[in-house]
């Protein structure tokens, strides 16, 4: 029994909050496109390429909205349909209807898995397309820009500052990777403590459909406290890395503006950041699919281990109250997960509908004051986004 739930404890994606990580990358993408448009759209040969990439991404976000809406709907169906039936089946010893609804839930989840698989592939294709566009910019830069033989003092200072930030970011990434390893190790140790404590065997099984666990054993409690501390340290590192990226973006834009004034095509730094954001969204969707696949396995296990034909398993009689309590816990968690999906769906909706209005104005027509106003506006919105799932709705004007 314990093996069927091992992944639920050892994988952080089992937390219903992981979907929140979609939000900052989604908000950041349009703003980075806008920065790219400001810097590169002033060159006619590049304006169309940036515009095409932005429009394709805008359409992809519209499709993402539909998938997240399906996730939210399925979460609601689990709470309003499946769980009440499970409760009734256990209380009244009438499992037949529960088995039917478990099969319905399996079909709901299969549809989501197929839809998310498609989105993962589309994000991969979009990221590759942006990568190709970035390469084209470098080629255009090499072919059409006169070589700058003398760097201004301002350019040298900005380049030095960017080099220092790059070193800081590499260290931050290394620290994050090390922290992930420590968290994984702590997760595994917590898992082994639980499965080796026989008194938790049944509660572990019946509670596996909920995201949360409650244990009173001192060793387990201490290990959970250690895990919580490590996760807190990881979040601190993630915030640190986010702040470094904001500084990088600011310096990159200042450097790009300096190069434009010298008549040179600037480096497509912000396009490279767009690609990273798309890759991050893709990876979170991969995690989302793993999540639903786990749920599908758990539903099948719940069906097999709870119902024998049209009868409840004999052992359930003594565990009935605990089983019902676990369903109540699960209901709360699935409601929270549904809210998270709705929130993410709302952000993708805003992004697909209004965040790309900047494409309506040709950047070459902007005055210096208008250019600077848009730059300051974008940077202010970027600073409001945080890596823990900001819902600031960073809509470009």
C-alpha cells in the first residue's frame, strides 16, 4: 500500500501551490517582448520578426487558459461529485455508484493529460522559434551594424555591472541546485520514517488522496520541521535570484539604448529571457501532467483497495471514520488547487487579451520621452512580479 503513495511525499509537485509558479513567468513574458520591441523594433528588418513571435505567444496563452480552466473544472467536479459519492458509499455500504464515479473521474483526468501533453509540445516549439529568432537578430547585427571601435564610458560600466550580476546569478543557481538536493534527501528520509512506523500504515493509505499529512511522532515531526526550514531557505534563494534578474534586465535595457544611440543593433537579451520564460512554463506544465497522472494512479488504487466487486473491503469497517476524515481533508485541498488553477487561468486570460497592445504602435515612431516612459513603466511592472506566484496582472499599456 505504501508504495502506491511514495511519490506523493517525495515530490514537491504534489503540493497544490506549484501551479502558482506559472504566474510570474506568464506575466514576465509579455513585458520582455515589449522590451525587445522597444530595442529591436526600431529596425524595420527585425520589427516583423518580433511581432510574429509575440502574436504566436499571445495565441498560445489563450490555449493555456482553456487547459487551466479544464483543470479547475475537474477539481470542482472531484469536490462536488466524486467525494460526496465516496462518503455515501462508505457510510451506507453502497459502493456501486462510487465505482461509476471513479471511472468518470478517470476519464476527466485522461482528457486533461492529453490536453496538457499538447500544450507542452507547443511551448517547446514556441521556445525553439524564439531561439531561432534570437539567432537571426545576431546574424542581422553582424551583417548590418558597423563595428564600434571605441566603447563609451557608460557602455563599459554597464557591461562590467552585467558581468558581475552574471557571476552572482550563477552562484545563486548553484546554491538552488544544492538546496534541491538537500530537500530531496530530507523528503526521502521523511518518507522512510513514515513507512517504517507501522502505526501510520493505514492512515498513510487512507489519507493519500489529500495533499496534507498530520503526524505526531517526534522523529517525523522533527524531520518535517527540517524540511520546512529547507523549503524556506530555497524560497529565499529564489527571491534573491529573481532580484538579480530584475537588475540584469534594467542594465541590459540601458546598454541596448546606448547602442541604439550609436547606430548599432543591440543584443537580443530580452528575447533570450522570453525563451527562458517559455521554457519555465513548459516545465511547470510537465509537472502539472505528472501531477494528474499521479492522481489517475491514485484513483485506480483507491478503487482497487476500497471496493471488491460491489462490496467494501472488510478492513474498512474499523477505519471508516479515518477514511471519511481523509476525504474531508482532500476536499479542502482540492478546493484550494481549483482556486490556484482559476487564478492562473485568469492571468493567462489577461495576458492573451490585453498584454500585447504595445504591438499596435510602431516603436520607431516613439519620441525619446515616449520611449523612456514605456521603459520605466515596464520596469515598474517587472519589479512588482514575484517568483511565488504574483497576481499583479502585469498588463502593458
